[in-house]
């Protein structure tokens, strides 16, 4: 609720603060128990920062993050440590997130050790179970990360996240680094595990096509703000925000007639350290009006829990 994360920018001879990057700038949304909420946007739009702020891997500058009614931003370190059992994260680059010097057993049992769960023997058994659950074999337990493919490493990352039976898993572009053929295997696995373990996912991706099949609702972020949030069908079939429309029409379509109304995004994403005034999308929006340059549109419900931040719908 009202989540903000500003990073200081330092520069010059004395490395003084020369500016601020508003990585997340007043973002509010709800994640319902048992759902998969997709969050999509180009790199630098603040989606990872939002995900990490939920777990307080990054301290938010402002705002609340309520998990089962408790504001996690106000918890002590000890309370937060306990709560981390319920909230886990799967990272984009499985290789970078697995310690190359540790074998798989040690990697997957790490969260159990941190939370003081089980005896050594119980942890070993749990690791063997988890390896099977993610489609690997318990005989892999003594191997090291470099002995696995990218897809297998992501399976290991998933097993590690599940070790403590979390309720919420932040999935930060878990398939972006993988080959397309492997992506769908991992997505299918994650969907199955979600049901089996009664999980809730916030699933971050830079591409709307990745989250299309698995999400219940999808939020679209642009320059640190949530610009549209709706049920999956509404978002893909009746997108309202010009940015969402542009993202959707950038997805290659096999039907040549459909190309007629393809909308190509012009220009680069502006620098988040110097975002445009008003609606931050106005520099690239084909429907920009005068008001867009000065007034920031609020995210509002335009009916049926379809939220959009755009003056066209005011
Ligand atoms: Fe485009 Fe204006 Fe809507 Fe922003 S508020 S998306 S500039 S029409
Ligand atoms: Mg990211």
C-alpha cells in the first residue's frame, strides 16, 4: 500500500548525492490467497524492487506491506526472520543464486538450517523428497550446481524455496534466463507445485506472453508505477492502458491481418532518475493529451476490478 523505494544516486568527485531514482513510486495492490498475480514490465520498471520489498530484502522508503494483516515493514528482525518461512523468493538467474561451493543437499537444506528445522537426518530426507517433487532425483543431492543445466538449476532453486513450506512465493523472472523449450517445463512444474503445496505466487516477468497462461490477474508496471491491473482475460482481451496495448501488440502475431493495428512503441524508456512529468508514459503515448503532461493519473477501478491509471478513462 503506497509502496515507494527511492535509491540515492551518487556522483562527482566527492561522491555526493546528486539525485534519486524512484524505482517504485507509490504502488498499491492486493495479492489474494491461492492466486497467481503476474507483474509485467520492461527492465527497470520496478517490478523486482517491488517483489524484493515485499520480503524486505530491500527496505521500502515508504508504504506498507501487509502479510496476513501484519505490516512487515514494522516487524523486528526476529519477527521478520520467522515470517521469512512463509515468504520465499525464486530468482531469475538460478546459477548466481546457488553457491557453487555447496552441494545440492546443503543448498536446499539451507533454509531449514536457518530456521532450525529438523535433525540432520530429517533434513536429508526432506531434501530427497524435494528433489523428487521438482523432477530431479535424490542421487543428485551430492552434486554441485555446475553439474546441472539451467533448467535443472531452476528446479533446485524452487526446491530450496519450498523447503520451509512457504505460503507466498515471489517468482522474480524465474524462466527469463532459460531456453524457450525449458521455460514451459518450468512453468508447468510451478503450476503443479502451486496446487500441491497450496502456494500463492507473485510472478514477475518482462514479457506478457510468459505470464499469460499461469496468471489469474496481471499488473503492468511502467517506470515505477502500476499502470494497469486486471483479471487475465480482461487484460489480454480488453487492455485499456495505451502501454499495455503497445506491449500486447509487440507480441508477434501469426495472423498477418492482425498486424494492421499493431502499435509500435517509439523511443526508449525514459531514465527513472529523471522521469517525465504527469503521466510518465506521455513521452511515448500515441494518445497523449495536454493534461497528461502535467497531471499524474491515479490507478482507479473502471469496473469489474479492472484498474487503470490513464486520463482517457477519467
Ligand atoms: Fe497516454 Fe495520457 Fe493515458 Fe498517459 S494518461 S497513457 S499519456 S493517454
Ligand atoms: Mg528484474
